[in-house]
C-alpha cells in the first residue's frame, strides 16, 4: 500500500475518550446503528480509492435528519472529526476516514419522500441510490438525468458532495444542473433548507456552493431534484477509428459543428477489449478507439442528427459505424460502458483519474497520456465522457507492489498536471478528496485557495468536517 499521501495526525484528546464517546453516541441513534467493533469497522476504512485506508473511531448510521443533527451537535461540542459517507464509491478518497473520526453513514436514509409531477421534481433522502430515483418515476414517463457509472450503488448525497455527472451529462448537465434544493445539517447541528421546488432560489446561491463541496460545509440529508420527461426515442451508435487521435478530433468537430448528442463516450483499444470480454456487447475489436454516440428524439430527428455525425466521422477516417437495432442491443452497448470500471477491476488494480480538458485538446492529451504511461512502464485503459472532455484513464498496477503503486500515483499526477496545463482542470466529477489535494496549487494560486478556505471556515471554523481532504495540509489557516 502506498503512503505518499499524508493525513492529519489524530487528535489525542479524542482518542483518549473513545469509550465515553461510544457510550454517548449510542444514546443518539437507534439500537444497532452504532458500529464500534474492530472487525465491523473494516468496510469503512476506505472507499473506491482503495490504495489508502484508515480505521475510524466509530460509525453511526442515523435514520432521520434529527438524528444526524444530534450527532453533529455532539461531535461539534467535543471537537470530534466527522466524515460523511454514502455508498463509499468515491474514487478520490472522499470518504476515507481518520483514526479519530466518526463516520456518519447515510445508507439507512433511503426514503423517497415526495414525487411532484406538477413541479417536475422529487424529494428524496440522501441515501437513495441514483438509479432508484429513475426507477421510481420511470413507469410514469420520467427520469433523473445524471447517471454516473456507479449509479446502481452511488447515493444522491454522495452525488451532491462530488457534483457527479455521467454519460448523459453532455446534454442534461451534472448534478448541480439537476438539483433544486437540499436539507442540510450544519456542523453545530443546525438544520437549514436551501432552495426548494422552484428554480433560482432567492439570495446567495448557497445551493451552488454546497453542491461539490465534498461534505465540508454540512451534511445533506434530503435533496429535491429535477425530473425530466423521457425522450420519444434514443439510439446509441458505435463508431470505430484506427487511432485515438482520430476519435478525439471527431468529437471536437461534432461539438464544434453545434451538434449536441445526448452522450459521446470514448474507449481506447484496451478498454474495448476489457469491456467486450465482460459484457459481450458486440464492440468491434479491430479498431484502436471507439465512440458511443447516443442521439434522441423522434425517428426523423435521430436520423438527421446521425447523418451529420456520420459525415463528420468519415472526414476522420471512421472504420466502423454500427447502429443499435433493438432495445436489447442498445442496453448491451450501455452495459459495456457502464461496466468499464468493474470489468477492469477483474484483471488488475487501477487508479481512475478524472481530469477535464477542452475538446480541442483531447487528441493532444490522449497522445501525451500514452507517452507518460509508457515512460513509467505501466498500462492504461482510457474510457471517458468525451463530449465534455472529462477523461478517465484507468492506470493499471499491482497494489501489493509498493514500487508499482508509487509509479501509478506518479503517472496519475503527471496526467492531471497535463490536463490543467492544456487548459482544463483537476476534476470533472470525482472530486478532489485526498487524491488530488496536493495538486490544488498546480491549478490555483495560494490567494485563490485562501479565499476558498475562508468560505470553508465560515461554515466549519474548527475544520472537523471531512478533514485531510481538498486543501493541501501545508498552508491551511
């Protein structure tokens, strides 16, 4: 296991009172909702960023906003760090705790509180999974647009913390574009409501500030999200190219022509082979890069849009064009893409990066990424949301080999710096967490970070909410 990323030292005053703290917390949540036995804490030591782990002081699993508020009030009074956790799917280490921290898990808060078709919205508890929202309203012709690859497991609270996106964010936007309101517990236990069922809430845009704040401003317990009517039809199409550069240039030209499909997803040859072996989706294996382009609307609208996209693809030497002919074929195409992370995990350990670049720089960044990986003697599978330039290179390595793990982390940091230097940013949807924390000064000046930290301090003066995350440990204050 690599230990390149530091954590804040645990607070001795908290560790010395563990027995007393456990006894007090047990009184604040229902029976069975406090996890404190050593082996039972193991699943909470890490999240999707498995290279690091820390065993927390305890885990509480409240069922109501009032219970969350009681826990926060207690922890604030005694200076006990709190790490919020949804399903633990974070790929940036956003839910990894510290030894002196109480993990506040929201997995028991799974109620769909209200579905309001008149106002095209739904109010749900923070532990509801992303996919469960669409499943709850699908029979009535509606859906919730953001669709991370982990949507079967990831929760709406975690989506809000990291401002998650997904394959269809090109047309529908990410979480912040589909969030209308939240109920949130502040660090001292105060309960506040931000936004509601209406657009453009009055006053400062605190809702926009909270979305993507990585659990450092408060604990979201309920969310009101937008519901959209299902399109008349949708059709994913596979485009195969002889080079990653050609595929990247095609994406830039499609968007540059003013064409906005619902999704454009990219896979290079290693990713194609990995996903096809798992999902048997019918991906072409004789190409170096694959685009999954989905259009939606009436049959005439889809035909017209696809005709324009095919013409652009031809200018970039497209080798394969394959339209899905049935609902089963369409589902298989997306099963392959949605299974990419899990399918890759079957063959190797990996670090999934999350840099975002301007579309005009896709081909350049893909080429330079390959050069970086080759220099470290590693392998990479590229699969990402090409439509908005959100890149997800999966760097393959052996987690049990410290030298290999160090190489993978170093290569990942170079790739993220490359994204920033190409005019992009460190994260598109996974968040900063601990993974990118020490690169924040590569994107921001110290003056920029000081302003961001001042906002954080206004909500949490003692920095007990999700410590060790987002901001470099040096220079805090």
